[in-house]
C-alpha cells in the first residue's frame, strides 16, 4: 500500500480520510487490549494559571511523568534508562510560535533541571530548533544561559553534505541552505541536508512539542517540527499538504532524526486550536497535562484529537477539516501509531 498524498491523488486522499474515520482517529477512546503505543499522561489542575505555567507544579509533573513512564522510583534512575552521561542530549523545541503557544520554557526547564540533577554534564545538553531568529525571541538562549547548557540553531551548526533527503521536487534555495550560491542564476535543489548538529553531535534526543493547530500539518507538533528543523531546503514543501504528507514522515525516518529520539514529551499544558505560529490565546484552552512516550506519532495523534475536540466546542463558520494524511503515512512506514484505538493512555499518579 502506498503512502497517502500526491501518489494516491484524490482517491487516495478520500480513502485515507475514510480509513481515518473507521480507525477511530477522531476522538475514540483507547482500548488497552489492542494498544500498540503507550503514553503516560500526568495531569495537575494547578499547572497553568491565567495561561502561565506554574514552575513548581510543572517540575513535579515532570518528575512524576519520568518515573511513571520508565517504571522506576526516582528520576535519576529514570534518566539513566534513557541516556548515559556520555550522550549529548538534544532537547528539540518548537520555537517559532513563541513562549506562550510554542513549546513552553517551563516544561523544558523542568526536564533539564531534572536531567542535571541526575548527573548529566551541562556541556552535554543542548536546546535546539532550526533558526536563531525564532529561538532568541522565545527566550531559549536566555534559558540555556540560566541553566548552564547550550542553545543552538540547526542552520547555524550547518548542513551535512553526506546526509540528505532527496526527492524529485525542486525547491527554491535560500540563504542558509547548503547548496545556495549567490553567484548562480538558478537557485534550486532536490536535496534536503541534515543538520550537522544531529549528524556530528547530538546522540540522544528529547522532543518537546505543544498542542497547537496548523493549517497544513493539522498540528504543529513533533513530526512536523523535527522534519522542518532537521533539514534544509524545506520551502519546496511548505504550502503543499500532499508533499508534506510524504516528505515529513520520510525525513523523520532518517537515521539521524527519529531513531535518535528516546523520549517525546507532549506539552499539553494548553491547547491552542487555532493560530498556528501566532499566539492567539482567545483560541486556547488549558489542559494542564504533560504526556510522555517514545511514540511521537501517538503524541501528535492525541494533540490532533485535542484540537479537533476544542474546535467542535468553538465552531468557526467555513473552517475546513484538518488533513490527516501525514499521520497515516507515518503509521504506514511504521514510525508510530496514529489510530487512537491502539494508543493506551496511562494516567500517572
């Protein structure tokens, strides 16, 4: 069976939507007897006050989540089940929407403080996303300095000429892309090169993504964020849902991307169900939850369900249904589980 998207055309897209409805993606309850993915969810009604995370509460939620997820009694042992002190641990964040609607610094602060307390050298920890122009205003460089760790942009680290995703789709190269040359008249390319931050430095990855809507990828979550930040020459996929639905799972499947992920954390403190890269808190609801899993597809599927449910409660006339082919494709190539009936959500203590 081929992937949903440009290969299938209209009939493939219709079948993908039908399959999605049958599979129970839209809000069906998980059935533990058919579970293929496990997510540990930690809820605390005091996690968010007036859309601001409570740092002390979030830290307790992180510690509870790590222990419940790994099945151990203390966070130091939990981290040692995930990483070693020799690993360079990269915390992948979603920075473009800012600190209110993107990955919330309070969650990453709590995770890194916990990892440091477990004995990880500060020099072996890096917060990263694609661009400095997004990381700076969202406060990630400042947070890194406070914690004594590093913050680095993928494009600043540069791109690896030997590691790339290639497709027939030509993309207009821009400054910062590896093959961009100001002296050439034709500035297009078919290769998207992996950042050297991943190919040469980061050995283990923790992906932290918000519950945030996106008009093309449905949610601005783990898969889209990792693919977008992990490679260059991505403009060719930006506004084409069919291309994104194929490219994002394929890029994530590369050896230096998703296989490096040891933990995904769903920042479900707040669900922003409209707005994409803008902080629009009038389109947001507090969920007061953090989710822990190795399955990034499952975490995105749960975020998708959150956004869908919120939109049903606050309908917007003429709003188009969100597309789901990307997550079906990710499941087809066995990156994870998109069917909610096969995701077991375990409520932590």
